[in-house]
C-alpha cells in the first residue's frame, strides 16, 4: 500500500505549532527562572560574584566588592542586611505629574504610608497643630541604607521634638519632581511651616546623561517607550511569547559582560553643565516662591557626593569606578555653588562628610552617621534663620 504524502501546508502548520509551543515554553521557563532569581537573589548574587574562600574578617579588611550591609559603616551586619532586604521588596506605581511613588508597606526596617512617604516614629505628645516640616529629595532623603528612625528627617525630628517632620524623599527624584510633589500637596490644601529641598546627586547624575533631556528625569525614555507600545498588538504578542526570554537573556548578558555604561556629557559640554546647574537653581527658586506665598520658610541644600570633596571612600571603591560621572560632578558642582552665592536660603553642604569616618555606602547614599551629620547641620541652618528673623533691626 503506497504511503500517503503529507501536504506542504500541513507540514508548515505543524512546524508553526511546534515553534509556538517552544516559544511559549521557553518564555514560561524564563519567567520561572527570573522569579526564582528574584526570591533568592542574595544566594545567586554570592555565587555569581565568586566570593573568595577567605574569612569574612580578612575579606572586610580588603574593602573589596563588599555588599553594602558588610561595609564597616555598620556594626551589626545582620540588622544592616535587613535594611537592604526590605528595600528590595518595595514596589512602586505611577503617580501623576511626579512619575512614580512607593506603594504602602510595613516591613521590619522600612514603613511606607498610603501617600507613598516613608514614616518614622513621631515625638510623643505632639500636638495636632504642631508646625509641619516637609523634607524633599531623592533616595538620600528617603534614607536608603538606614532604618525608619535613622533617616535625616527622622533625626531632625528628634532634634526638634515640637515639630511634625514628614519625609517626601523618593528614589531617583530630581528637584523638578520634588517641585511637582510640592505643588500636588499645596493643591490638596496641605500646609508647611518649613520646606527643605536636599538635592544635587540626582540632578547632576541624571541630567548629565546623554540619553536624558535637560527637562527630563530618570526612566523618562522607558516610560515613553511603554506608552508607545501600550496599544500595540505586536507588543501584546511579545508579552506572551518573548518578554521573559528577552529579560533572561539581558540578565545573563549583564552578568557576563557587565551592565552597559551610561554616557555622561557635562564635563565635555560646558553649555549642558551650565544648563544642569541653572535648572536646579531655578527649581529651588520656584519652590521657595511657592512656599513663601503659602506662608512657610524654605531651605535648599546642595548635598555631598563621594565624587566631590575629600570624604573617605576606599571602602566603597567598587561603587566609584564611573570616572565620567566623577568628572561631571567636578564640573557642575562648582557652577552650582557659584550660582548659589546670591541666595541666602541656599546652603552648600558638600564638605559635610570630609574626614576619616565611614559614611558613604556607595557614591551617594550614607549610613546613619551621615544622616546624623546632615540633620545636625540643617538644624543649625534652621535655627540660625529663625534667630535672624527675630533679631531687632
């Protein structure tokens, strides 16, 4: 009996079904691998980084490739690791005008309220009508590397227990996003007796990147791409068949070749450097005008960064290898400082961490000691300004 021939159309159909099955299976397996990595990231990170087979004490003495919780800044490594474990759990969502905000969370070391703000223990017996202080900034104000009660706003509150101090710091925020958040709060009828903007790290680090417009912010390109793709049928198909496979390939590529380096241009482009500095100064000026109009006081702080000044940094050497970023801070910070000279409410704290203490845990974030230093200096600025206001003319 002669064998039946399979039609080319049927063969093509079978091949398409097999291909679809392979893509679906590969995408699903990639998703599972990424999920496993997410929930066991510290184990995988340790294996992938190839930790040396020497004692932890010897390893720490070398100050080489230490995880941030292992740095000599922290006396209790277990408690320090919990801070960074909790940080990884936090989720964010889109928020109008400001870009993003944290979702509510109650963890061992980090507490986020329904507004997306980190909270600390307020002083006991604080009256309902206590003066309100609002801190704005990026993750350094949020307190990356510190527990709830060890952030700069929390410590400032302990120094001034008659005040209600609120922490509006958010990861990667620029001064322009802080201004938008301030407008949102005033638009809701909220008040502020004192507003503090603590900036510099993100404004320079983001706006000096070649992939970011001078009026942009971090992740602006990513958000733009997602909006363009949101109604795309091909994008939907990609989510089903290729999304997680592509993510896994990118992860493996980064592990093997390292993360792609951002390109920074302020050091080589004087016009851009001037514009970045001017944008920060103008945002501070607009914020102050708004605060004064609403009956409050305003303080702007140019924050320290490990690339600028003379802080101790050998323990975080692995975080300071982006030489182009160092050059941008060394270029833009002096311009900002010069522009600040005409405004008595703008204060330069870039030398606050100079010395021999272990303060930085990377090129911008600090442990509790750094937050204590900054809180104390802002406290001095605040009381000096109040004294000047009440001094007889």
